[in-house]
């Protein structure tokens, strides 16, 4: 077995256990690592046998159901790698702390992490906490890599130590609307959104684009992760009767919204448009009825990986199946796994020169490089810290499976 500890109870990972594990790993790392500034070949969090990564994620709280899919799929990849001997003979240690989707806890976790003997902060999940993690990481000069977060602040403007895996929700929707108009026809557009940083700017751009295309932008409504009564939002949209509904709601929240929509007899005339989150079995499986999905043909989403059935996804699929068997292999679990593949691929490229300076140099030297077989090639520079600049478009089929429709380039200004 690998060294990643997964001591979660029914309510989630016990924070005390995670902290204790981090402290032990940090102590071991401190005993075997060198001072990076001295020019030797290892940094904090690195020994002859381990590479210690830190992390903070919602393991409990209002978005835990969605975020655990990403987090445990990343863990599955690290376990898979560890069981095959690790990266260049070193085991990956990653035991993320629980921030419960709470800013204060995320900030406290970040301060704990940057003061610990870790090599870098990896991963995490959520739309409100990453900026506070980024702030602490940049201040302490600790690399912060590939969080499962869809926020423009992670890459625009570029920060020296922060590298984003995904473009923001707003950025993806800005690109998805004209794609939908071209493929399925123009139409009125409404939105029901989780309030996240940067989403207002993106919706303003979408409204302008829709109007310039000769269509109408009818309405925007904002929910929170703790919203429980979706009926008022459904009724407002029903009155507006849009052809397209933009949404960035997580799967569990969107499922509640859709149940309220069915109760009120509402559906968009053409489709829901979503970035990544709805391409999850948590959303699609409960909508199956008599072998048919109730929203078949009515959901378009952007995703960052090849399909679960594609041969390039096979190794991630095997890792998820073996080490995170409670989840299906879907676009969300693949995204979590693929981020971890990015991490191990970069570490592999570094060889034995495991310093933070070389980590940054290696990342910024990537030019059209495949870090994961099921993801598009990555180019990063000192002026560009966003790994994914093109995404696939998939449509939910009547059978509940996602069918690839094409791809869109990303405008990273939003």
C-alpha cells in the first residue's frame, strides 16, 4: 500500500489525524532534506524515500459530496503510483486538511501548510477558498499547484508560485455560448449561478455577446452552496422561458434544482450550459428513468479530459476503480485523477533535482507537452500559468452517457 493516509470516518477525514500525519511526514522530510538555497538537490518536504505535498479541501461541509470525487480520485492516482514504486523511487505523501468550504478554515490550513516541511501545496477543491491559499503560498514562496478550482484569480494576473489546472467557470461559459449558438441555434439566455469570484465579469461579457448575436439575455440569479429552496429560482426562470440556462452549480445542488424544475414543469428550450461540474454520475444517475435520462439532449458541458471510455483514460480509470471504488469513472473523477497525473509527471521530469526553484523552472519550461495521456498538451511560461486552454464539449445523451461534440478554445480574460 502507498503512504497516503485515508482516515475518514462517515463525517469525513478527521482533521486531527491529518495534522498528525502531516507533522510526522514533515519531521521525516526535515531529517532527510537539504537547504534549497544552498544549491543542493532537495528541498523541504523531500527525502530519499518521500515527497511530501500539502493540501486543503472540503472533506466535509456543503460541497463535500462534489469535492470528494475530485480529491479521492487524485488520492487514487497517488496510491497507484506509490504501489508501482513511486516517482523516481520516492513515495508521494498527500493528506489534505479539511477546510469544510470555509474561508477562515482554509486560511488557517494554508498557514499551517506553508509553515510545515512540505515541497508544495497540491490540489484542493472549491470556488471560494483557493484565493486565500494562494495568498499564503505566494507570501511564503511555496508552490501552489493544480487546485480543482475554476477561478480567474489563479492565473490572471500570473502569480509566481501558483499554477492553475482549469480555466474559470466564467471563462468556459464565455466560450461555450457561441459554440451552442453555432451548433444548436441562437436563443434567449438565462443564468442560475453559484456566486464565485469573477463570475459577474464573465456574465457581463456573455450578455454583450448574446445581444451582439441578435439574441436576448433574460435573467441572472445567484444561489449559495447552502441554498435549500430552489423553487423561487425555478419559477423566475420559467416566467422568462429561456432557450439556454447557464449554470455553474455543483452536481448535488444542480440535482436539487432540477428536481424543483421538474416539479414546476420547467426545462430550458434548448439546453443547460455548464462548465465541468455536471459531467458527474452524482448528477446524471438519479435522472435515469426506465433506461432514459430525463435531461437527455438537454445538457452541454465543457470538460478537460478525454472520455471515460477513451483508451487514453484507461490508467486513471483503473486507479479510480481500484483505489476509489465507490465512485464511477466519469469526467469529474477523471479530472481529479488527471490533476494528480500532472503532478507526478512534473516530478518525474525533475529527476533528482527536487528543489522548488527547479519545480517552477520545469513548469515554466513546458511547451506543448503531454502531462497526461487523456488531456490536451500543456504549455506554460513565466507569463502563463494556466495548464488548460482548450476544452472538449460534451452532450448528455438519452442513455445518460456523455457524447463528445467538439472542442472550444478558451479566452483567458474571464
